[in-house]
C-alpha cells in the first residue's frame, strides 16, 4: 500500500502505546491493532510501544487486511492505489468478515461503478455501540475523498 494510505489509516487510529480499550471497548494497541489475547500478549514488542515498534506491528497487521480485500474483490474490478487504499482503511476498521459480506463488495463485484458504490455504501459504516459515531463519519468521509483521488497506479487486481 502507498505511504498516503498508511498516513490515512494512522491518522484515523492514532498511537496507543499500551493496551487500552477502544471506543467500543475492544482492547487495542499501536495503530489500531486489535488484541487477540489478554493484555495483547501476542505482540512481540515491549510496552509501551514506540512510534517505530507500533509502525512495525501495523505493517504486520496490514498484510492480512490487504490479502482478504484482494480475495474478496473480483479480479474483474480494477482499482487504483488510492481506491484500494481507502478500502484497506475501511477493512482495517470494519474487519475482514464485515467487508467480505458487505453490500459494498457485492456491488463492486457485480460491476457497478466503484466511485458510485463507495460514495453510497461507505457512509453506512458509521455505527459504534448502536449509535452514529462522529469519528466514524469523519473517517468514512476521508476514505471517500481518498478513494475519489485520481491515480494511474493499479493496485487491484494484482499482476
């Protein structure tokens, strides 16, 4: 993913140096790493995380989200690096399962115009604790804007 994508995601997540509950109560650390074990014991870096170790953890995490996005989106759907990056940001936030079963992905795979689909579907992903979250509304707006930023670099499908 591009450095602009990394900046988009990190700008939405912010650095959390020690395991702490996120707005919906899930334990997270670093730049949005969702802890899998008590006190994030799966994390191999010492706490508190530095910006450098949090970035390394973030890079490790990105692989699974990039891969599940590539698997879920049809190879007939062509996305530039900004479009793909915006969807990686959303997937990192919503999870691979939520993304994979979403109307957004179904519509992309059915051949609908990506800019139209994203503008209509991403804003629906704004709920936390059964309420509209201003933070998620803002994040979705940043993702839509990034998605609509032109680029000649193809990121999906992979060559």
